[in-house]
């Protein structure tokens, strides 16, 4: 069960856009349209912000968007706000045996 | 509103068995398609799925940890319990429980419980 690869950190100024990548393999990201992204503030429960690659749960601002190309999925946060400063991690379906694999997380800093 | 919360010891000794409880609300684990799973994240490392239990009591385990894990549910108490045997310092991690619907990824998570394995 291999982890998905994310950059450890990302940053941007208020109002800017930032994109976080999540790289897997043909057995997970590339093989399923089931990539999710989560936002985690310190001490808080992770919050689902993107599911099925591009979909947003109700209540999640459209500043958050997802995409996928081959074995790499991406999360873009547009119009950065101070409250976007958090840890973001991805997950992907990985088949019936390994169920779901995750990334290590990317710490987003709003400068 | 779906919520989940993990509880259990913060410190266990090597070779001991860890027992964690996930208490949830806002859904029933007897509803078709519903499952609850456990995921952990060691410091500085990626999250790792551990185990999952379905509404019909079907269970799934991470192949790499299968021999050490057991997951059970108590629907009447809205709880899911994970046991992990033979704990080692490398098992030090934040342990999460999360809700999952059939055909989808984990959606609602607890805030996590840090478990340290040390003598």
C-alpha cells in the first residue's frame, strides 16, 4: 500500500491562487475517478472539500477546485484567504484489497 | 449532522494491545451502504488506512497489518472499536475514525487521537 506523493509545503499571498499536487500510480489515482481532498486545521477533524476528483460538497466555496491528469490529481485554491492556511491531504480509491490510499499532506501557508 | 470522536489511551507500552473506540452520531451503522473505518498518521508520514466495518458486519483490513487488527461494532451504542495487538514504537500515530459510504471515499472524520508507544 504505497502512499500518494504530495509536496510538504505550499504558499501564496492573499488573493492569489495556489495548486497542490497529489501523485499516485495506475493502481490508484490513475485508475479511478475517486480522488478526494481534505482540509485539516490543527486540532480539528479533517474536512472533505473535494470528492470524485472535481465535486464539492455542499457549503464548500467554489474557490476550491480539483482536477486530474493521468496519475496526478491537483487541488487549486483561488482567492487565498487567511483561513485557508491549513494542512491539505488527498486520497484515492485503490481497489478492493487496499481500499483507499492517502497522501502525506501539504501545509499551505498564506503569506 | 454527522460527528465522530475517537477515545482511548494516549500511551501504551511496547507489546501491549491498543483498544480505540469511535463514538459517532448523525447516522446509523445498520443503514445499508454505511461503513466506519480507521486511519492513522505517524508523525511526518502519510496517512494509512487500517480497517473498515460495514453495516452488514463485513470487515476489511489493511493487508500489511491484517494479523494485528480487529474491528467490531456496537450498533446500539453507535460505537466502533479497533484493537491492535503487539504495539511497537513505530505504531506511534494519530488515529482517526471516519464515515464512508459504499462506492465513495471517507467523508466525515473525527479529530483524531494521538497514541504514543513507549516504555
